């Protein structure tokens, strides 16, 4: 058994595949996210508030489904703009 373990230990580096620290993400996904984003900037949240939200979905079968919840509005202090914002001032957006 010790001989088998020693042989396995010696050949194991040759059986392994290359690994990447960020294998869960790809550069293509980053570019797609950038291209699909309305705004890309560096900043910090200076304020947020919750608002009541409501959405009505038409099922196409003459029925409507009503969803109720909360929407959070964020105010940002923008430091650097890469896409979508004209001024480096406060920006308000909801998520």
C-alpha cells in the first residue's frame, strides 16, 4: 500500500489540470456587462431610501398579476465616469 501511495504521489502532478483563480468569471462577461450597463462609474453611496413599488404583469390570457414590494433609491457621489453620466455630481438610481 505504501508503494502505491508513493507512486500516486509522484505522478499526481502530471494528472492535474491547469486551474485559474477566477475561473468563475470571464473577460467576455465583463465586456458584456459594461456594454449592457446604462452607467458605469466610480463613486460612493451617500444616501438611500426605500419606496413602495408596484408592478402589474399582463399574462396574455386576460389576467393580470400584481406584484408589490419595495424599491431602494440610492444617491451616489460620483468620483469618475466611464459611461452614461454627463456630470460628476450626485446621481440617483434605483435597484
